[in-house]
C-alpha cells in the first residue's frame, strides 16, 4: 500500500522534489506545494496565506501528513513552528510538522 505525504517548499527550491524521488521508498509518494517567501531576506519564512492555501490543496489530495521543508523559517520567532503547524493542520485536516521539528 502506497503512503502519501505532502511537502511545502519555497517557490525557489529546485532540489527537494528530485531528492525525494531518488531517496524515498517506492511505498511512499510525495506531493508538493510551493509557497512564496514573505520578505526579501534570502531565508524569509513563507507567506502565511500561501501556507494555508497550499496545505488545503494537499489535504484535498488525501495526504496523510504535511511537512514544511524550510528549516530556516523556524528561526524567525519562538512560536513559528507552533503557529505554522496549527495553520497547516487546520487548513488541511491532517497532522503537520516543520522540518525543524522533524530533525528535533
């Protein structure tokens, strides 16, 4: 049985999709959503409305979990992960996490 998961990535990221397709088990299938950054800084967090919208779309595709794959975003505020995960989960209806949380 194939398991489906969603990944939110910055719109400028050109590596995550190919890396995942090369590295994950054939029993896993990744589905991607792209988000714009909220500022001009190179590692600015994604726009909140993009996170919510793309999470909603991934949820509609019946993924089982969603991860925001932008570790640097977690460094902007102390509450970033908590607030963003709540937004992703509420928008998609599935459990969510950030890459910083996944790494620990």
